């Protein structure tokens, strides 16, 4: 289970104090898909960053599979992220100086669980699943936006994380390509029993998720 309890985050800024998150609590079972919805500035990215351990909330706790991630040391947290979490961001996911297969290999080589041959097999399998086998030696600048996001997704799940965090992964894609990507994400995540938490503005995507949390000005106004 992934759970947040009374998460708050305040940013001091030139315009005064911003209550980016106020007392957010929720939980989602392992293997489920959770969407975070809400208009621009409502706190979606802040919440995802706190869930993924990229930012520390001012109050409250976040538990991922029984571990209070913000109670971990910096080193323990980065090991936990490397082993159990995958990230897909809105832009700039791929390392521009590495080929498609080198990008996917990157988290696998950090974790040192698989040998070279196993890594190559895993990459080939993932590229097949995202239907981009022919691009294995392409460089990121040679890809379309949708192709980049499919590769970013393949890389994010390459090490079989327990949890995938995706911040508006379809925001710069057309509706059809975006829907296809999310369907694929949900399908493959179920196959691997990976919990997905993603933020989106897209009503079609919200319908596909097991649960949706709606944010407004940092507050949770509904879940369904
Ligand atoms: N580092 C920061 N310093 C100051 N204020 C911040 C910072 N990061 C975010 N904020 C503010 O916190 C609020 C929530 O921002 P957040 O990025 O979480 O919103 P969002 O829902 O992801 O928006 P969008 O849909 O535009 O991506 C906004 O008012 C934003 O301006
Ligand atoms: Mg955002």
C-alpha cells in the first residue's frame, strides 16, 4: 500500500507564502492506478515529488509498502528510489547523449542486479512491449514526442519498480497518442504489479484510473 497522512508543504516565495499542499491524506493499494487531478498550480507536482521522495513535506508522513520514506537517510532513500521507484516526467526524460537502449539500460546498470546479457534481453523485451524495437540504437533527438515518452516509460519500469510516478506524462502529446501511452502504462503496470501514481488534466485518463484525487489550491477536494 502507498499512503500519505496529513501531508503539508509550504513554499516561501516573493509573492508571500504558498500553501502548495494542505493536510492531504489518502491511500492506494499495491498494484492500483491512482490519478491526481486539478488545475494548474493546485499542487499535483508537489504531491508527486513528495510521494517519490524528491521533496520533503513540512508535515505528515508517506508510507510506501510499509516504509516511511521521509524517515530514511539520504543514502537509504536514494537506494529505495533506485530499486523500487520509476519516474516519468513531462519533458526532458531521456539523456540526450545516450541511445535509446543505453537510456533504458541506465537504471539497470546502477542496480547491478542483472548481467550484461540479461540487461540486453530485458531491453529487447521492453522495446517490443512499447513497439519500438526498430529504434534501439536511435538517439533521442531522432524520436517524436510520443516515442520519447514510450522510451521514458520503458526505462522507468526497466528495473521492475514497485511504484511508478508519472507527472503529466501525456501533456505534450496529442490526445490519441497520450491515451495509447497511458493504456500501455496501465496494462504493463498491472502485468508487473506496479502501482502507478500519475498527474493529469485529461478526463479520459482519469476514467482509466482505479482512483482519482482532485486537488484545489493544495487541498484535496474529492476522491473517487
Ligand atoms: N519551488 C517553489 N517555490 C515556490 N512556490 C512553488 C514552488 N514549486 C511550486 N510552487 C507553487 O506551489 C503551487 C503548486 O505547484 P505545483 O507545481 O505542485 O502545481 P501543479 O498542480 O503541478 O501545476 P501544473 O498543472 O501547472 O503543473 C503553485 O502555486 C506553485 O506556484
Ligand atoms: Mg505540475
